[in-house]
């Protein structure tokens, strides 16, 4: 054991004690380390300003789009009872491994969303009827924060006065307002975003979203009383820390937060493609209205 430790030390590797490992795994310690790293990093400035430059095409590298809570791999998003255990729903069975859910560590601080009993029951009903209920299946706009961790990238377009976010999925867009106009006049899919700077962190308060969007494909939902406070903090040349605090007394017993890393695409890959999926779901949604429906 001593020889192994010595060899590791010579190679520049150190064996951690159980206490050190426990400290490394502590969410509080991890959060402190990330905050410290963000505080040390000084992002490049936007030309002619003292603001950090957030321009670029960004994307996550996690499975939050499938389920924001920690989850093991499973055969499908919608399951049914089988003779020897759950099976994929009949409609999803032909997809095989393509329709399976990859596992993920989750992005919810503390691991579990603090639903009220009635809201948790609705989440379970959503999950059991995913194919009919998930708004993503019908190409509805994804809402905030879901738009930021889907499987497709988004682009931040920043000037000295304005910030706009364009999403590849469904051509969704957000215009961040730095002058608060007051309450949103009407609820909408992407809501109203009011922004301010706190040092190098862009803080965005999102209100006025309708209750038809989900957080993920796992049925996690909210009401039209939800407020989302986003924090966008550059942590490296091509990395950014994204946090979203969710407050919705109609659905959750307390405010809760999700956090994750965003990565800037570089090179010829740093562009958005078009994924305006409305035309892709016309048959799904309206095919039954044909005079002679396609079989």
C-alpha cells in the first residue's frame, strides 16, 4: 500500500482519505467550490463596455431534458404493466433502445422537487400518459427554464443595451428587458423576462408563463403562478454556470433550484440549425381530420 501511494505521489496523484472524499462529495462543498471558481474567473468584456461577453452558441451536456431529478436508465418514458415487470407502452415499444431513457445525476438541488401532494399526483399522471401530454411532442414552445437544457442548442445575442436568446427548438426566442415594464399583460409560452446585472452575473426574472409547459419529458410541471429567477455566470472561456430558482406556491411547498453547466460551441459547429417542428407534427395533431385519414 505504501509503495502504491509513493508511486501515485511521484506521478502527481494523491490518494484521498475518506474524509476528503466525503468533503468532495458534499453538495455544499461543491457549491462553494463552483462559486469560488466563478469569482476567480474574469470573463472577456463586451467591446466598448464593462459587461462580460456572453455571446455564442451554448448547450448543456446532461440528461435534464429527459428528467431534471436523478434517474436511472429505463426502457421508455411511458411504461405499462408486463408479465414479468413493466414494459414500454405499446406505442413506444417499436422504438427499442432509441426510445429508452438515459440515466442522469439530476440538476435539482437536493435531488427532489418539493411538490405538494396534489401536484405530485398530477406529475405521476403526466408520466403515465407522457405521449399524449408532453407539450414537446406537439412542438409547443418549451418555456423557461426547459428551453435552456433541451437536446438542441441556443444562441445568446448580446449588445451593450439588449440581450436576445434564440433557440434552435421550434424557433423559440426571448428578448430580455432591462427596463421593467411591470406585470406581463398576458400569460404566454415563454413568459416575460426582465434582466439586470449583478457583477458578472446576468439575473433574469421570468413571469407570465402559462401552465402548459413542463420542466422535462418526465411529467414535471408547474402552474401559471410560477416565477423563475435565472442566474447566468461565466466560469471559464467556454463555460457558464446556469441556475434557476423556481417559486410556485400552487405547485411546490417551497422555492427550489436547479443548476448546471452550459458549454459554448466553437468552430464550424458554433451555429444554429433550423428545427421549426410545427410542420413535423401536423399529421399527428390534425391527420384525423383528413377526408381520408392516412392509415
